């Protein structure tokens, strides 16, 4: 009987220790998940910023190209035969 009681107490102590160990591991894992979540959120934010910056750069390049095309078109002759292009600048 004392042997069974000893084994039961020993088992309870072992389970108590393992439970505490598991709680600590769970706490550490939760912190890791929070840290990873923050890192992912930061990456999403940065990706969005880069995307917006790229959109603005494309828009600026498009506008520059349109400006250059307009300047080039002003230099072309009117296309009517016998007339000289006029210089409007």
C-alpha cells in the first residue's frame, strides 16, 4: 500500500513539474507568435509603402514621357504640303 501511495505521489509530482514546464513553453511560444505577427505586419506595411512608391514613380515616368512626346510633336511640321511650320516658342 505504501508503495502505491509513493508511486501516486511521485506521479503527481512529475505531472505537476511537466505541467509547469509546458506552461512556460506555451508562454514562450505565444511570445514568439506575437513577435512574428508584429514582424509580418511590419513587412506588409513596408511592402505597401514600396508598392505605393512604385505607383508614384510609374506615374511620374508616364507624365515625363507624355511631356516629351508633346514637346516632340510641337517640333514636327504640320503635315500640310507647301506650308512652312511656324515656330510658336
